[in-house]
C-alpha cells in the first residue's frame, strides 16, 4: 500500500488516532475527522506530517459534513483509496434502565454514520479499486441484556455484508473489524478490564486490511484480548 489516501472518521483519539498515526508513519496521506475542535487541533499538532495530514471538524452522523469531508479529501490529495468508518460511542446505560434522551446520537453515529460515509466514498473508491473499513465490535456478535449499543453494532455487522454485496461488483473491498475490549477513552472513566488490549493491534489490523493486494477481499476480522470470555 504505497502512498495511498485514507479518510478516517472520529480519529482524534483511540483506535482512529492510532490508525492515523500508523498510516502516517508508513508514508500514507490521511484525513481525520472529529467533532471536537480542541481535540482535533491537539491531534494535528502532535501527529506531525502536516504535508500528508488533513483534519476537519465533522459529525459522522451529518450528511453534509460527511460529504464535505470526502470531497475535500479528494480535492486536497487527488484521490481516495480507503475510508474507515471509525466514529462511534456508547452511552453506557441500558434499554431497561437508561436515559432515552441520550440514545439518538449514539444510534445515529454508530449506524447512520457508516452508511453516510459509504454513500459519499464509494464512487471515489470505485475509481481507485479501494476499500471501505467498518469498525464494528464483538458486541455486534454477542448479545447482552438490554444493550442498545450492542444493537447498533449488530446493525454495523449487517451493513458490512450489505455493502460487500453491493461493492464487490464495483471492485471495492469491504472489511469489518470487530474489536473486543480495548483500553481507549471509549470507556469514559469506567475503567477498562485489566486484560483489555491497547488500541495498536486494532490499528495494525486496519492497516493489514488496507494492504491486501488487488483482487483479495478480506471481509471480517475479530480481535479479542486473551482473557476476554465473550
């Protein structure tokens, strides 16, 4: 994967940020998006490689923002070789005992967001024979009581296969990466389990998917830490 252009949503921290840094270290061009201007500026200042890094404020659940991010990436770097639907979050409550007012942003970000990115990016990925990567979760493979976040990731699992069926006839690869428990700010102060993986192995997995040779479609990777029982 020599000198390709990759757009990553929600990439100012956690898995997205580590993936962006790894791609930059390997000589690629990267666009990162995030909703928080301060966190985006901090990431851009710390990541370096200003000639190969573009940052934009964008809400992954907003169509105009997503379309603009894709368009600006192509205008700035000349093409789009891969798009990574990484933006997502968990409210931490349940359908049985939670705050319903907090659910809509999570559902829109986790479910609508990847669909919007696909719609904006697929024409450009078809031009380059590129790849779309969706960051799912083990929670999208295993049910747990009243877990709406899990339901959003089940939706991501289904969307990935829907998109694969659509994209494979257009020479576009689609990969679903399902992380297990990863020690990132995703846990929002609750504290990750002691066996949680750092985000670097997930970033390596994304890069592995993007590095597949022409004609090879790597569809699903599930990456759990040793010690995670479910």
